[in-house]
């Protein structure tokens, strides 16, 4: 792995993860200026390596950790064993990301789910394959309370629009035989969604937030 500065493309560090063998990198995240690389080696579970770009030191963490969004000065952290079993989700400061741990809520559902934190850090949308989306209060999660509300007005999450609203769709957004894609919905609650207008021609679109709530 090689790290470069942008836009100059000056190389600042290079390493191999793990340092003594070849592995397949499954994902890379940068949290608080440190690189976290999830990797697979042979038939072993997913592992996470911490790569300090200042010292070039690589540390293999005891738990797999993933960042599922930043907001309100904190982040949504998932901690697991990398085997798809039980995982734990919590709202933590960025400096506590690498600690992993079993704070927050732990469950088999979280081991197969993905969560996205709202820009203000107060709400989370969780989704898992073939299951309805769930809206969770971040304060509840941090307190160890699992009290989700099922999102009934739509099926597929796109992204947070602002802290109080998120975008979804209720089917396939790509046009099928009739040329009509599923409309994009803006939701302000689990059962309150309305279509948003897009220009003709089924354009591609991107969600950009300013994190101001």
C-alpha cells in the first residue's frame, strides 16, 4: 500500500499489510489521520490493520473496526470479529475508534447490517439484506438501548439529505422495460416520505451534504 499527498501526488509512506505476507485488501478508511485497512488472508476472518503514516508502523488490531459515518463531533463505529457473527455499534469520539470494544449495542443483526450516521450525529439508518430499514436514535445506541423504528415508507436507503431528512427509493432506480425508474423519495420520518422532482431523462445524481444539519 502506498499513501500520496493530493494534489501534488508526493509519496509520503509505503508498507505491506500484513507486513510478512500477501493478503487481499477489502477496504481502506482514514480516521483522525491514521489509515485502517481491512484485509483477508487465506480462509481467515476479516482483520483490520492500523497504519500510522507518521511512523510507518503497522499494528494488527484485535477486532475488526469500521467507521459508519461522522457527525456532531463523533462517529458511528462498528466492532466485530470479522467473521460475520455478532458485532457491536456505538457512537464514540474519533480518538477512540481503534479501541474497538463492546460498548453500545451488540447483536447478530449488527454483524450483517450497515449503518449510516446523520450529519448531526443524532440518528442512524441501519439496513441489512432482505430486511426493512431501521431508524435508531444515536443516544439510545450509545446507552446500550436497542429501540429501532421500522422505516415503512420506503425500502432502499440512498443517503442523508440533511440531519432531519434522508433520501430513499422504493424499488429499482434504474429504468426497466417501461422506461420508468422508481421515484426518489425524501423522508423526514420512518413513515413520512414524498417524491422529489428530477429533471427529464433519468439523470445520474449525487448526494452532497455540508454537515451543518
